């Protein structure tokens, strides 16, 4: 683990979850400003693919479903539903 990671871990050690969220709300816009659109997409996808499972670790199927039901309205506000390939994602035909 590098020095930056050690410093970040030390900084968040013992912080309540809301303080971590507040810190991320400050840090994330600065990090995003240094990325182009493609890099931002790759960064967000990496967060979802590489970090989400860690955040959900130990949650039951029921807890995960409750969380998804709470998160879904925010996700639907941020993503253009009319352009999503829902059928393709769930094994149907790909959108052309």
C-alpha cells in the first residue's frame, strides 16, 4: 500500500459515515474536474464494479433489495431511461 492510501485510510479511520460522505462530496467534484467524459465514465464504472461488492459485503439479499428500492429513484433521475438497453442487459436483443 502506498503512502497516499495510508494517509487516506488514516484520515477516515473512525469517521462516522456521514462525515465520509461529506468529504467525498468535496473531493469528488475536484477529481472529476480533472477527467474528460470518457475518463469519468471509466472511473464511475470502476467504482461500481470494484467497490460496490465491498460496500455490500455482509448484507442479506433482503437488505440489498431494500437498499436498491431506496437508491433506484436517484438512479432513474440521473440516467436517461429512454436510451437504456434494458432488454439487452437482461439477455434480450441488443439495441441497434
